[in-house]
């Protein structure tokens, strides 16, 4: 895996900014610690930071040129079918100087133009410059696993893998208030927007063509989603097809010239990946983290069952809350855009420890979004189906408001969940999705800000999120919306940033586009019903996985934020991040709302206040580092 950055000069003044690419590449060195290089021509400057995974020789270093010197590529990612593509290109007369997939991508583009993207199986973000036609081609993979940001000014167009590199390239740091509003709602910023005005994320499944100083964004892939016209397939046959697709995807993602392992949480998703990978690798290295101070969330017993069954070389990292706390500032310092999914801390520690043993790790990411694995998917299904139980929950809504709500105990967390469910039942499908995807409602987010947010901007972005959710009561609409919102902007961003911070490449077999296409062709009742989530995935592997993995609660992981806020971080919150005087001087947040939030955090019913406080802390740390 790698980091890329570049400047396309629209004017001579833009070319004067080329030396900034060197600074950008240095900031991407954790994505690519093995080699950093920059290429410059009249209109273009391309930079690359390399993590060597396929073809470790210097011949595979980038920026890489074709044999004529006309085309140059900087590439981040892996194309897993590159060997087959390479053979076909050789048959057409192309000659290769390396064994890398990057060179295959380069020549496939030379041969096919933008249509090359249809042939790639993998994840990537890359840029190719044609100096004869003066065209810059930038592309991102179908699911958005690899990041790509860009900005267009009057004198230059710039792109990079991370926001810190974009800032090094001189993009204007003007706060986008609509993005901040969305951040308060979700604890992350939905793609394609960023924290800065006019800095955008290239959408998944899109490419950007730059020519004569103009940009044109084109969509080359979308999930073939049409739940109103599905071809019904026998359930047993669908399971067999699913297993074949997963095994193919896993096998392809084991290709590397460096050690490869797999994350193993003890859940169904990672266990499926390990089951398939173990068919191709003897004594596969697997990695789990356990929580010594949080036994409710510790799933290492289940992970060990899977490791024993498939004879893996299993590594367990037992973490204390102090271990998590010690990692907190490392995570805050690496984040270059506000992102407040606190599980990023655990992902970072897992990546750090895993990197001591391997360079590449397979993960089960994406299965929940593709197959319907979240509690909220079951809640949406039940809400769509209606019934007496929903009526009773809705009627009990006022009672839930009177009871303690918190994430810290099983009882109070259940009350919190029932309260959210009762409120959601009163809403239409689109508003319910927004409510359950959000941690803070629109009214509270609006009052939290001291500056006005343009309603039309927010409504436009909101429409982009929920436009796929119709009123025909299909759970498939919810899954499709999650693929566009939660998967791209939360889950994939988190895994990419936290693994790349440790120079670890993470591959996600469940996000192979052929597997995703298949999942979205299945009847909804193969995925979620009134009792079960991810039904077909669970049933397809029921005979292969330990039976103990089934019929047990789905556990996420809650970082002990509330304990920190009431203990180790309380002084820092009061005197630094959320200091009353600083909040007033900053003039972004409503001081009274922040004060109320701090009071709720210390109350007997903190509800989701800890998540809101964490979002403010993350933003304030970012603000102090990049905006003061």
C-alpha cells in the first residue's frame, strides 16, 4: 500500500508550487515507508510513497513510466488479477520491466483508456499522466477502500491520499460549516465532502479526467441495485455460490511477496475469512485483541476456537483500558480530518501489533454492510414490518425517557436502544434512517453551532444520502444507503487511516465487487428476517465454523470514554479542549450547549453524551493542530 500526491499546473504560477509535492510525500511516509520519489514535467508533478508488497525490487518503484516515457503513474492499492491481465497484454505486444501490478495498471490504461477500470479486481487510487495529450487521469476503486482527495484552484489542481498532504500542497483551509454540522450528527463527514470548503473526496467507482485545466468526474461503477426486480434463486444454491465467491476473493487477496495474515475477532465475518484462507495457507498467522478490563466485550475465547479449528498461528494482544488510553493521542495526532469513531483506537493498536509480524492482513470488513449485520438492520426490518410489538414499544416511549440511559451497563444501554427505536417508529423510512444513522439529531446539532449552516446545502447533502430509500418497505434500501454512507465514510476511512498509520495493508475480501454484486442480487429475506441478521452468510458456513459462534449476542467494542471523561481526561476537558473561555474565543460552538453536554456527561443518565463529547475533543485537537 502507498501514498500518492500531485499537482497539475493550470498556469505557470501553479507550476511554482511543484516543490510542495516533496513535503506532501514526506507526510505520507507512514503509508509508504520503503521509498519516496517525485517526478516533474512541464505541467505535472507526481509524488509517491511506497509500501513494497508486490515485486520488492527497485524496478517497481514509482512514479513509474511506460517504455516510451509518455505515460507516468502513481498508484496506491492492489489489483489482484494483474497476472492474468499481464499475460493478455504481453500477447498484444507490451513489454514489462517489473513484476508489479502498478505497471499492469499503467499498460492496461494505455491499451483501454478509462475502460481499463472495468477489468480490475481490487482496491486502488491512482493517477496517470499523458504528457503528449496533456491529460491527467485519476481513479478510485469501486467501493472506496482507498482514499483520494482533490481540489481545483485557478492556477492548479491537486490531489493526495490524505488531508495532511493536501494541506502541504497549499489548499485553502476554510472550514466548511455544513460538513461540521454533518460531523456533529454522524461523528464523521460523509463523502464526497470534507472539513474544508471545495476540497472533495473522489467518489467510489468514479474517475476524474483533467484536461486543459478542466475537470470532469465520471461514474464507471455502481452497485447493480434493483430490489423490485430480483431473480429468485434457490437458497441452497445461493449458499454454494456465495462460498465459491468468498473463497475466490480470499485466495486472490493472499497474493503478495511479503508475509500475509488475517484479523480474527471471533465473529462470523473474520472467522469466514480465516476458514477460507486456511485452505490456501498452512499455519496462517491470525491476530486478535482482547480487553482485560472489559470482559463483556472480550471475544478472544471465540477467536481461539476458530484458530484451533483451522490450526492457525494465533496471536492475542490483551489490552487494558490504560493501553487504550496511552494510544489515544497517537490516534488524535494522526487524524488530519475530524473523525470520532472511537473504535479507531482499537483498530490502531491491532494494526500496530499485527505489523510486527506481517505486512498484509485480511479482514472481515464490509460484511455487515453487504449482508445486513448491524442491530439497526434488524430494527429497520422490524419497523418496516410493523405489528403489535412495535405499537407497544412506541406507546412506552415516554417511560423510556424517565429511565437512566447509558452505554455503560446492559440495562441502561437497552433502555437507550428502546428509546431510539420508539422514536424511530414515529418517522417515515427516510427520516428513520437518518435518525438511526446519526448520533445527534439535526435540531441539537444546529443548536450546538454558533454559526449558521445554509439550509439548502444541508438539504442537498441529506438528499444524496437518503434518495435511495423509497417507501416500498425494502430492507435492501437501507443496506444500499449504508454502502454509500457508513461503509465509505466511517468503516473504510477508519481502517485505512489506522492501518496506514502503522504501514500495514488491510485487504477486505467481502468487498470484492463480484461478491457485492451477487449479494445485492439476492432476495432481501435471504439477508435479514425478523430473527436473524446476515442469514445467508451465517448459514453458508454453519457446518464449517465452531457452533459456539452462533446464537450469541453481537458485540461491538465501546472504548471506555465515559470513564476517561470523568477521570483521566476531565481536567484536560475543562482547562483545554472545552474550556469556557476558549469556546467563546473560538466562536464555533454554542457555549451554553457545550456546558449542558458536560453536565449530562456527569449525570446518572449520560445517554450518548460521551460520543458527543468525544466528537468535540477530536475536533478541538484537530483545530488546535491545523487551524491555529
